[in-house]
C-alpha cells in the first residue's frame, strides 16, 4: 500500500442555472418549429409565396431598424444640445428587437417581431423588464449601485484590503 499526500480538493462547482440549461433546448425547439411551419405553409401556399413572405420580412425589418436607429440618434442629439441626459425608454430598443426578429427567416419570429412594433405591447414589456431588472439588482447587491462605484478596494499581495477612491488621470496632468 502506498502512502502519500491526500488527493487535491477542488472548489465546488456552482450549480448550473436554469437559463443555461434550458436556453439551448428552447432555441433548438424554436428552430424545429420554424422549419416545420415554413414547410407547412410552403405545402399549402407554395414555395414562392414563402420566399416572398421571408423577403418582405427582411425588407420590413431593415426599415424598422433604420427608423428606430434614426429616432434614437435624434433623441440623443437633442439631449446633448440641451445638456441633459437622454430620456430613458422611448421604445427604440424593443423596436430594434422587433425589426431584428422580422429579419430572421421564420414565421414565428415575424409574428413576435410584429407584436413588438405595437406601442402598448412595447410599454408593457418595458415596464415588466424594468421591474425585473430592479428586483434582480436589489437581490444581488446589498447596497445601491452608486455605493459600488463610490469606493474602490485594492487587494495587496499580503491579502489585506485597502480602502480608497479611484482618481482618473486627465490628459495633460503632471505626476
């Protein structure tokens, strides 16, 4: 019998999140459903009709993304000219997501993309996403987000933590 050092212990691996487990399965199911639906519609209406539907979705999606981008850029320019922060929301992000979904080939993604272009749906999703984001943020960090940026901690090689503030060097400053 041999003796020696005990086997190395490794830190416990954190449990895999549900999102990370089910997202690939959801994407695969969505792709299979999209392909199946395209073949059903092609069998009923013809392949050329499906091609025209996909082409119309691509063109409409590009127009929607371009319009939302211009609107977001216009809002940013107006806010910069006023010297204020840009207004939050506005629906530009969800409108761009709707345009992207329209550009993806598939009828289900087109239907979801068209739903995202309806203003009441955008407002509902934006409110729900904001509440979820705030709840997750409050659960994850015991202070406020501002507190996290107010202090910096420097870890020294001996393991001690030194409290301090981050000071940015501006161009032209002399050391």
